[in-house]
């Protein structure tokens, strides 16, 4: 790609100067690690232009790439991006990846929940997924120790990585942390097995602080879109065909607008009249109520001809064709691309089109789930958690397929009648349509009810025990009083009569 396309985002908040990504010598870096850092910076420079271009298409900041003779230069200067298909391709799939939480063993559940809450992990993983679909991958870095664990998302246009083919994982990574007002990089971090270099520009030189991690691999986890053997760091949803189709769609709309502008005012020809007979104020002549042209010297009357306005149908048909190709490229239903077909799709056809995207989302969620487990595994290992419990972590995702409440209720009723234990499990309740937060709230309510029932039962037992004690005491008192009355006459008879 030509480097002239780089100024697309020049001056914006995320723009970086490629010429600043050189650091042949960094003070404080092990000489054996310097070649790896140099290669990471080279990798970033190689991919930054293409990543920036995809960002511009996602944000609708791309330029109009039209044929020079197709429209007037003045209208070409006014042509702005008005098609958001690349953004739609990313968000339509990203919106199907809704992270709800982690199912962990009881010994780890509180610890995992604390890490997720402290790092607002649900929000960060969603940002990382959108970035991964935009550029092909994004990264999550794990830093800190003990109770201070920091999980940070990193976009691919501010990062680079080298793949370790032998171990099938990231071998080294670089993340840019800061820049100055001119886009020059001032800070970046290098993530290597067992250590991290915090590099900072100090004047014209680079200096690094080394931090030991204790892990035999970089504490960086990739969030990858469509990982393949030949592309271990994934592929973007904003593909080359999609960008070309977006340009073609924009050109079609601009040509449609140019045609409409050309025929906005009636095009009138006077056959048999000379130029001097026509007023130079053409617009005034058009809007005037009464107009006239004198006849010629021999009495010839000028003949008026009005050009018929060109039809918009060819442009509309072409735009519909382009949208169908975009739908084929992205698996997004054509109705969601702003195109209405002459024969509306049936409910079954629309459901089938949505299922294609849902199947892709299900496959991606499994891959994202493995990345999330790796992230939390490093965070928990840094806190000294048991490795066997860490392996039992299970990410929870919201269902990707939409189902009506009636269908879910019917399914749940049938399952509950045949397998009550499954129906009452977390999996069964999630299939019934409850979110993970709702299931947790339901379980908390059940525990509260069980506790309340246990307290009520204990109170009942105590009340019964007190009642039994009172009855026993009353019975004992009743049995002791007759015995006392029977023994009283014998005692009186033994007293001698004073008389």
C-alpha cells in the first residue's frame, strides 16, 4: 500500500508517526533482547498503514475514490463517506458476543468475581472483540501482582507481536503506551518470556526499566478473529473485497446524486432561435409565469424541446447489486444493509440468514473463551490460586440465537417434566432465557429462603421444646400435690392430745 494513504487519520487522537518507531539501542535492555525489540518495531511499522486504513473505513473516514471523468470536480470535492458497511460488518458480529461472567469452583468464585469487577472486565473484553474484528486481532496484557492485578486491552494499531510457531502462542509482543502532540511515540512496553521492558524516550535516547514476571511466556493474550493455520493472528472482518465494495457503493451514490443535480432544473432547447433571443438569466426564465420568444423574419416560430429526466433506476439497481455482494461477503442480511428487495424475504429466509452469523459468533465465542481462560489463569496464578481449580473455569456467553419467550417456556416445561435436575441447574436456567446475573440473583434468593426456612424451623423446635418443658413442669407439680395431701393425716395423728 502507498504510504500517501497514511494522512487519512493524521492529526486525530490515535494517529502515530511511523518515523518515531525506531530504537536500535535502548539503555537497560539485555543485548540478547535488543534484536527482538527491533523486529517488533519493524513489524508494527509494516502493518500500521493497513491497520490505519481499516480504522478509517470502520469510522467512515475513508476518501472518495472515483473515476476522474464520472462527475464534475466540484461535486467530487463535496463527496463524503455515506456508507457504513464496514462498521456494520464489525458490530453485527461483535454484538453477538455478550460476555456474562465466569463459572468457577466455589473456592475461586469470589476471587474471580473480584478480578472481573476491579478491572471492569466485561467492558474491556467487548472493546477487545470489536478491535479484533476491525484489525484481525487485539491483545490483553496482564500486569501487577497480588491483589493489584491489571488487565488492559490493546488495539492492533498500537501493538505488534511475534508468533512462536514451536509453542503455538505469542513469543513476544510490543504495546505502545503514549505519544506526544505530534504523534511521536514516547513510551512503549515489550513483553517477553519472564520479563517486561518499560521503555521511555528521554530526549533523543531510549531507556528501559526491567520487571520480572515469573512466567515462562509473555503475559499477553491475543483476542483473535478467524484464526487459521496460515494466519495465526487472524483476519479482519473489514476485508479487501468489503473495502472495494464500499468504494463502489459510494461511487454509485455520488453518480446518482450528480445525475439528480443535472436534471434538477428542466433542460429546454429552442430549435430555430438564436442565442440573443434567450435571456441570460435562465433560472429567472424558468420560474417566470409568462415567457415568450419572437418569430423569425420569415415568420418561423421557434420549436421548444424539453429533455426527459434520466431515470434513477440503473443506479438503484447497481446499488442493490453491490449490497447483495456485501451481504455475501459479511453474512449480514441484505435488509440490514439498507436495501429493500422487490420480493421481501420470508421469515424462514431471514432466520436462515441470521443463523449464518450466529454460527460464526458461536465459533468465535469458543475461541474468545479460551483467551479469557488464559487471561484469568495468569491473574489467578499470580495470586497463588490452585492450578486444578483454575482449569475448571468456564466463560459464560449470552445466547447468539434469538428465541421467543413462548418457545423458551415450552422447551423448559418439557425438559423439567423429564429431567427436573437439569431444569434446575444453571445450564437449564440459562437455556430458559435467564441471564447469568439473573441466575445468580435466583440462587441468592434460594439461599435466603433456605436460611429463613432453617431459622423458622429452629424457632419452631425451640418453641416446642419450651412448651414441652412447661407441660412437664406442670405435670410434675400436679403429681406432687396429691402425695402431700395424703401424708398430712398420718402426721396429725401422732401428735399427743394435751388433754
